[in-house]
C-alpha cells in the first residue's frame, strides 16, 4: 500500500514514521518506507503488512485502520507512552 502526502510548507526536520496496523490480534507494527521525514515533507509512505488488516469500528466509522506516529522504540503491539 502506498499513500502520497503533499505538505504545504516542507520543513527540513529529520525523523522517521512508524505505522501500526489494526489486525484481528490487535495493533501490529508495519514495515514502512517513509520519504516524508515523518510527514514533514512531501513524498510517499509505503506500508507493508505481514498480517491482514481487520475491519473494525473506530471514531464512529467502520473500516480498516492504520496508526501513524513518530518512530520510537516502543515494542510491537504496545501503545506508546
């Protein structure tokens, strides 16, 4: 899966993006190729999953969910801070 992001004011801020995918077993870390420096620059974010997504209701909407956040050393399946 690839998603393009257009940022109005590109900023030279280093960083990487972590993506978690909601699966039948809960949130799982996905493999990410982030060209956006954690959504600070225009570019592509490519997400690879080893486990299928699970349909779920969140925020009053049914769908498939990805959670994007700045990369940390948080173990897979755990919520950061």
